[in-house]
């Protein structure tokens, strides 16, 4: 029933999201995973150990949290299978792993804030990007919002849906666990270069197919959005995706850049240090709030195509 559960989970998340009251009361699966990852980091990642020992401990940490995710997912599926309408319980729980509604809301907040002032735009975009935003002008805020929308469409929506549809709740939980670990410890800093190696490499592997699928969904949606270019999205993805530092993030970002006729990427600052990065696309650099709005329209179209794929899978599998 995985495709049927996936379609139901998409519907539930689109309608209700993850209620703020529930988050305040019990947290969220990502915060629970984050607590476990932080505990393992504190206990296992010792700076006095050798590089090889810290990398080995990182592998052990990833295996432990992956085991927790798989066991928890399998246990919930078994419980749901024994209950009347257990598929609905699975759909409700699975909806917490998908971020289509919250992603739209956060990027839309940038669209509303940026025309009022660059400072308000910077405040809103800081909620969805990890880079320093203090020096961003209006165009920089708009580019950051569009880049975050494209990248998070891949790893916050397409990837969990992909693993949920194919492997059920255990697969979706495993993906979310690895992705959360990568975001917390998969950095190339002195502390995490060794310990976070396994999390970063595993996240790269799990996102190989979803990132390219997300790129294709963006291109497909661009075909029906006024002013967007599906050909530009496809050609830019094929030409520029490999320039990105990530083997995966460049695909949706380049597709969005080409579809909108923009140049995204480039140098950005993290913790006061400016890092050079490749540019994606050959269009305008001067992104505007109107471009963010068009990106959100493409995003909604890409979601519609994703829903149709889930529906087709449910029909084909008799769910």
C-alpha cells in the first residue's frame, strides 16, 4: 500500500502541515533524530582521537541511528497493519516527513517581505538558508530564496516521497535520518571532516535519484508556467549541474535557474568566511520578488506532477 499511503500523506501534509501546537508539545521527528545525533556526536566524536578512529566512530554512529530509524519504521508499520484503517495512521505519521507546505510558506514569506525592505527580506530568508545574509542586497535575497526552494524541493519533498513510495515508512525514516545527520555533522570543518564523512557520503548516495527526479519535475512544470522555459531548465541542468559542489543540489538549482532565465549560485559567506562557488545558468543576475513568485508557481506545478506520479503508482499497484 506504499503508493496509496504516499498519496494520502501528501494530501494530509498539504492541508494541515505539521501543527505548531503539536510541535511545541512533542517536537518533530527531525528534532528527535537531531537529539540522538547530537548525543552520539558528544559521546563518540573525540578530538583527541586519530582521523581514522573518528571516521570509524562516525560510521558506527550512522549505523546506530539508521538502525533506530528502520526498527521504528518497521514497528509502526506492523502495528498499523494490525489496526482497522491502519493505512491512515501510516499516512498521518508519514506526512510529518514531507515539507511541501512549510517550504512554500517560508519562501512566500520572503516574497511578501522583500518589497517592503531588503532588511525584512533578509530576516525571512535567514530562516531557510545557512549562509550569512547581512550583506545580501535585494537581488541576493531573491536568489537565495529561489536556490533554497529548488534544493529543498529535492531533499525535503521529492526524496522522502520517493523513499516512502518505494520502501514504506522505514525507507522514508531512513532517508530523513541520513539527511538530518548530513545537515548536522556532514560538514568539512575540523570537527566533522572525519566524523561526518559517512553521513555526507550516504546522503549523497541516497539523493542521487531524487535530485535528478526533482530537476525533471521542475522542467515539466516550467512547460505550463507563463514566462518559464522548460528548454532552458533542461539545458541548464545538463550543462551546469555538475559545477555545483554537491553532486546532487546542482540539478534542481540549475533547472530552476534555466527555467527562470536567471544565474544562480556564486560566492557566498558562511560564518564570516566568503566561499567561492560556481554559477548556474546564463541569465539575469538581478533576481526580483517577481522571480521568486514565478519559482513558487513552478514549485506548485512540480508538486502537481509529483502527486500525479503518486496517483499513477497507487492505481497501478491497486492501492
